[in-house]
C-alpha cells in the first residue's frame, strides 16, 4: 500500500452480511447498462421477420442460461444450479411472449422495444404484489429481458468481472447469473446496495464461498473503482482505506477463523453428543443424490430432508417411476448405514415446475401446494410413492409428507400409499411394506392437533421457515416487515415444545429441518426444547456438531424453562446467545 493510501481517512459502512469471510482488495464499481432503445417503426410485411428475430433471441438466451446452469452444476452442485430454473421459465413464459406478439402486431414497432416495454410492465406489476415468490421473479425477468434484448441487438452479454487483477465488486445489484459467472480467481467478494439474506444472489455467494454483503444503500456513490477496501462478511462491514491498525486486527481475525475451520474438520467423524451424553442426530438437507459426497465429507448422519421437487424442475415432462427409483435408491445406498428421509413433492409456493400443469393463484403460498397438489393429482403422487417404496428395500428410507394441516390430509395420503403397496404386491415388484412415514409440521393447525397426528406417523420434522411465516403472518422478504420474522417469538418456542411433547407422548421423535436448525445461536434453545434431530445444509454440519458437543443438555433445559416464561423475543434470544457465547464463542461470527 502506498504512502498516499496511508494518509487517507478510514471510513466504515454497514450492510447485511450474507456470506462469511474477509477480503482486502481494490474495488470495482459495477453499474448495469440499460439499453436505450428507440421505438423504430416496422411495416406489416416486416412483422414475420421481427417474430423470427424474437424466436432466435429466445433460443439463444435459453442456450446461454443452460450453459451457465451446467457450469454451476459442475462447479458447486445441482442445488445452486437449480436457481436458474426460474430464469428458464421466463424464456418459456407464453403469457409474456404472447403479450409481446400482440404488442408487435398492434404497435408495429421493432421487437426489442416492444419486448422491453412488456418486460418493464410485468416487473412493475409484480413488484406491487405482496407475494415473495412473485417479487423474486422480478429480478429473474429483468435479467432474462436484458439477455434477450442484447441478443436482439447483437451485443454480447454483460459480465461484471472485467478487471484483470484481484478485486471486490461493488454494485447496485447482482443477478444470480452475474454471480455465477464471476471469475473466482479474481473476484474475492462483493457488496450490493439491495438484497436480502434469502435472495438467490446471497445463496450463490455462500456456495461460491466468497464474502458478501447486501443492503448497503448508496455505497456505489461512496466508493470508486480502484479504491482500497476491506469487507467483513461476518459483521457486514465495508472499510474504505483501512488503517494499519485495522489491517493488523483483521489479519489476527483471519488466522482465528482459519483455526476454527481446521478444528471443525478434525471432528468430522465424531458423534454429535452433548457434554452430558445426550445424542442429537445431525442430518443434512439435499436436493439431488449428487450432493451425497458433501454430506459424507461434512460428517452428517444421513439425510434429514431430500427435497424431491428439484427432479421435476427445468424439464418438459415429469420424471417417471423408473427415473425416480434410480435417484432414490442411489441416495439410499450412498447414505448407508444412515437413513434418508424423502419428502414427497413440495411444488407450488416459490417452486413452479414447467413439467407439471398448474394454475396461477393469487397467493400460491396459501394455495394448492405440496400435499394439496399431490392429493389433487394422485397419478403424479402415486408414481413418486411407488418409486420410493421400491427404493426402500435398502431399509434406510423414510417418507415425509409436507404441509400437512390436519388428520384428513394425512389419512388421505396414507390411503394412497396403501394403494401403491397393493399395486406393487399384485405386480410382484419388490418393495418395503414397513416403510416409516412422517410429516412436516409447518402450519399452526398441525401444531394444535399434533397429539392426534402423532398417532398415525413415526416422526415429526418441524419446517420452521413456513411455521414462522404462517404463525406470525409475516413475509420475510418484505423489507417493511422483515424485522417481524422472528424465530425466538414466544409463540414459536411454545409451538415447538407442544409438538415435541405430543410426539413423546406417542413414542415418536421430533426433528427440525428449517433455518433454525442451522443457526448455532439457537442450538441451546432447540436442545432444551427436546428436539432430537437437526437437519441443515451439509456445509453447516461441522459447526452445529461442535456447538452440540460443547453444550450440556440439562443446562439447555433449564435455559429453555426460563425462556418459556419470557414474553420478549429479544430477551429470549439474549438468553440463548449468552449460553452459545459461553460455550463456543470461537464459532460465533
């Protein structure tokens, strides 16, 4: 660093940390180029040519997106590559394309101008709707629209990583495809003015294992390309012109974090048992069998959540019984001697599959999703159930139904499962007739009748993401009310306790597979509430295991008893935080 840099004053800016790590490089300020298109007139005879140009641009964009998706699948796994299914759906959206064709015929303007205007109108409409899935699609539509327009006008796609030396990107926003194409040898982190912890871009940053901060409003006007900056993905801090003292402090912090990572690697093969001997089953969440190598590498005890809906995305027809059977069997064989919990199709809400017929709904999160879709489409449901039953001859597969709201749905699902068993038996096809069945607890109604549900299942798995949203009536992607999305709300603790006790009364276990399972700040509370299994992304397993090993279950129970008497979520969080820091401060950000 030059003498000039040393005398520049240090400035600090705070945003939302979404991916851990520390990076110290020069800044590259990236502004997205919007094309300034003119409404050029087109004759009636020229309309077919404009349509042909549009079709060619859509095909080229689809190929481009598939190449990006394949690149990501090869580099960091199918789960993260599935993010681009939403982009591909935009290219195939007949409603949008038909609107462009009507505008072309009506206005007789060049197709790139018409396409841009239609896309802008769609984005404005979706941004005004109070629905998290639809608002997420705005970013997808904007990204795809820019790509289609560049193909129409013959310009190359824009890539934010343009510097030939190591740098940190500072931008208003980065799309998932921007993030996917970053040169990981040169881009060592990024900061954006907008975004949230649950955005696709944040997910991509965590998978790429580069530090990232979002929601740092106005930073593009505070930083210039070439500026000397340090970003702290643990605390959400950007430091412009860091002083010598600051750099020394962060060198020390980096060494400490590296030592923690090494210690976590060493406990991979150890058991996730508390200091006083209580074992907590620690499982992983996956989308495809290809992720099993990561599960084993991080020391998880099998699969607590196999999200099967990803087998249905980005394809023209749904997977058949034989294809599903092969996927499930492969996962089960690789997981031995541990178990695999296969969640039946959870489509709808924020997951729309082009291979399945579905109608648009005003509020898809309260619509025909998950088990409701399966019960309404028994032919699709039975195909999956038969595949699972056949794969379960490995004797380590369990079935889990999502979004059960009451006993009627559970019994309908079990009735269809019995029909599948009879069909397989009649055909002389091998299957496991004794497969264990469990359900996800994601709705307040399921919590309140958990004592009844427990009589008909062998386990509960609490999906805390949806349970919190449905219980507190809060959209966590809505910036205006995101602060109300609160895992330590007293009602959430009481609901978890109610479910655990209802399960124990019937001799069944209860696990958690939502984001709460990954938050080591809350591990003392969950152990104290009596949760017996935690299922998280495989990368988080070592950290959670170390937290479990550092805790005393009896002390956690005493802490939870105090927490249940409190009426303040902040006080509850502070109780859990204090115990976490007292026992594993080195793991905390």
